[in-house]
């Protein structure tokens, strides 16, 4: 059998035609396709602003910069995430710490966050920003996190890299009701893709202006922001130290085309997940659990191999890989990464749920093109290695 990847892009002829149209146009970058894609995201998420970036890591970085994260500040995030969720704070010179996960959702645990905040308040070392991560596509309990933000005065960046197309409490993830900024990723294995790409959404006019300024070198052509009267139509000023984090029109055209079938793609992912739930129900696994008020973007389908199975995770993982089923593990806790071990003082014992999750997690293949025959094979082989 042809190897089955854990994730894969779904590119149609319409997507290809949209990109070719840009290649034949006058603008490959800084043209009309990027604002059009931003408008699509803004409308879907019911946010006031959407700002496209070259990738989600860039969007996280500039989100921290827009919130004025800098040396001496503290940023907290989940340990079960891709390293970018923490790196973005280090790029700004801040320090990073982590909050343990909920053992059922595998997202940041609001109770653990509340306890950590109470202790930090007593010591006078509260975070400036908290970055909850919507792992696998399911929203964190943002109402609870938002209430803590109001109580303790920190800002919130939702790392929704896995979660476009999902909802929380009946509203689209990305509408920023309980956060200052939400970040999406459009990497090829995500829900929709722009090749590489990301976006930051916000309700704040000021934050949107900062996001746009900092993604493009800190340069402005707005007369109201300049220190001198414009010398002519050619004139611009650099008023901050920004970056070249712009998305191209080719990427944006692909994203706009893909976004037309966002709801269809997420629904297909849910059908695959529901079929996994049924096929795996009798195996010694912890299956994904959803908060009642959430509808996941369903980027990943993760199972935990139970201790009662009599097999460790690595043996099951290696067996499936040998069968051509390219399962993965999302993620090694960030504090275990060598770079972080050298710079962040974290005792793994402080994060028992993250440690348990990492010891048992396997990401099964999840993408719209996964066939029922492939899914049957995956589940049959998984049952074999758990027998």
C-alpha cells in the first residue's frame, strides 16, 4: 500500500487556476489578492480586522510585538504545542513559562492557570501575555481564560493554528471575543493552506494598525503617522523596526480559493473523526474528547495508548510506521526541547498531565482525502499492535 501520511493538503483545479491567474497578472505580491483574502477571513470569523502573514510563526511574533512584549516581561503558554507558541515571546526578549494541560481536552487547563496566577500574584510576577493553544483544532475554554485575563490584567493571544473553521460557544474561532489577537496557520497540513502562511485577527483598530506596520519593515505611507510632511507620492517613512513578514498574492489567491470550501473540509474531517470513534471504541485507547460548547477545526486526531494495552507507545508507533502508516506525535513538551532545557527552569513534575499525554499520544492520519479503505487498514493494524 502507498504510505498514508498523517496529514496532507487538498488542492483542486480551482485552486491551481486561482494561482495561475495571479501569475499572469500584474501583481505577484503587494497586490489586491492579499486584502481580498484578509476580507474573507475577517468575514468568516466575524472579526474587525484580519492581517495576513508569511507564516503563523511570523504572526505570533508580531502579535507579541503589537502587545509590546519585551525584555523583563513574562509570557505563558501550553507545553503541548509546536515550539513557535513559545519562541514568539523569546524573539521579543521576554521569558517563557508553561501551564499544564487539561487531561481530557489536552488544552491549557483553566484551573491550573488560575492556581498559577494566584501564586504569581503573591510573588509579584504575573504574565504580560498568555497564549492558549487550540490543540488539534478544539478551542480552549476561552470564557474561563478571558475571565482570568480580566481579573489579573494580562493580554491573550489565541494560537489557533489548528483551528480555523471551528467554533466556540456558537461563534467562530477567530472572532476574539475573549482574546486580544487570534493567530491562524495555513501550512499545507492545516485545514486550508496558502503553501506557507498565517494570519492575525483582532477587534482592535490600534492592534491591527500595529500588526500591519510591523509585518512590513515598520514602514508607513500614512501622512498622519509620519514625522515630516510627505515629499511627494513616492515618500514613505520607517517609524519602527519591523520585518518583512508579508504574504504574497500567489499565497493569498490559493487561500481565498481554499476558503470557499472551508466548511465542507471541516465537515469531512468530522466524518473521518466520527468513523475513527466508532472503529476504535473497543480498543484500549483514550479517544479525543470535546468540550460541549466547541466544534473543532479537527486538524489532528490524537489517541492515547493506554497502559492497560500492555504495549508502550513507541512499539505501537514503530509498528504502524513499518506498515506505511505515517503516524506522528504532537508534541514533545516544549520545556523538554534542548534549547529550552538550557534556558527555562522547568521541572517536568510540575506538568503531570503534559507528561502523561506525551508518553502515550499518537496522531493518526487525518485529512479530507483519507479513504474508508485506508481508515479501515489503519484501525485494523492499530488493533493488531494493541492486542
